[in-house]
């Protein structure tokens, strides 16, 4: 298993990400399963590189690359090229693993079932708060592949922080850096619409990753910039849904919050 974390000026948020992966590595080690953590830094000057130097010296399963230009998708592509694990998962430097034990078990069970694509539910939070504000639950697809693919072509999509795929598939498809805000969407939809992979999808309906709100694709300005990209991607992939469908679910989650927020794990200081 390979976890890829692109980072830039992330010294304040990265410790949570790092320690959640360390906990997962410890659990997988006990099960006889390997894990590597690839950290791709885009030229940080805030102490992130010093943090990575200390962390990788303490944890040999972690490797890092410094001063990689081209933006986050270029960093992800480099991580895919360097990955040695059976699966790859992109975990951003401001996101964290909610339950390393459940995450590790999901990976193990998916591997036993020869799953090629893994889809996990995620939670949303906003810093500096440490409470789950909303959840994006992934449900089992319909048994009829044609029905599921029809849903995908009509706007169904899944959260990238919960997306895991066989490294060979991930690497062969890659992130199209032409789409600076939506390359993850294009990659996921491309693989999910591939007919031969429909029967090799594993689902986890429990949130495994907590995603920090306020990233590059949030806010009205980013949505307006990304609209044209989404229209081009949908046309290329034969998706007939309007571009705004990708954002509607996120807006709805922001309106419908949890009535009793859940406290996130605190890995700081470990």
C-alpha cells in the first residue's frame, strides 16, 4: 500500500496526516501487510521540509521529495510513478485518517477480494475546529452495471479523499494537469466508467478520511473557474450531467450539518 501526500506550506496541518499514517502502518505491520508513505513537497519555506526531514528519519517507511514544481496534480503524478505498493491513495496534507484501524481493515479485506477500485465515505471538518461537520456516505452501487454506469453518466461521483485504486491503474491513467481544479474528477470517472472494472469495486460506508473544508476547489470563484473544465471533461467522457452537479452535493452537505458533531482524533504531539 502506498499513501501519497502532496504538501506545500503545510507545517501546521501535516502532523495529523503523518501520525494517522504511522498508526495505520503499525496496524498493517501486525497483519503482515506493508505500507509506504510518499511525501511530495512543492517548495515549502514554512518549516514543512524540516518536519519531513525529522519524520522520515524516524520512520523509514516514509520517503520524501523536495521542491517539486507544477502544482498538486504534478506532485500526485510523481507519487504514482514512485509508488511500490499494490494500492495507491492520495491523502492531502490538511486531511487526516479518522480511524486507522478501520482504514487498515478496509485495505486488507479489499485486497483479499481482489478489488481494483476502493471507495470510502469521508467526513468534513473546518480548522481550527476539530469536529465532524458533515459526512459524505458512499453507498453500494446497484447490481446492474448498466444502471450504475448510467448513474455515473448522469452526475453520480465520489469523493476523491476516499478513492483508492490499484497502483497500475492509477499510474496508467494519471492526473491530467491540464485540468488544474478537476483532474481528480476526470481520473476517477475514467476508471469507474471502465466496463471491466465494475465488478471489482469495494465500498466502505463508514467515513475513513476527514477532509478539511476550504481547499482549492471551494468557494464561488473556484467553482466558476472550474465550470469550463468540468464541461470539457464531461463531454470527453460522455457524461451528460451539467457541470454544477459536481458541486451540488457539497453545497447540500454544508447546509445539512450534523446535529451532534463528532470529535476528530488528535494526533498532534505524538
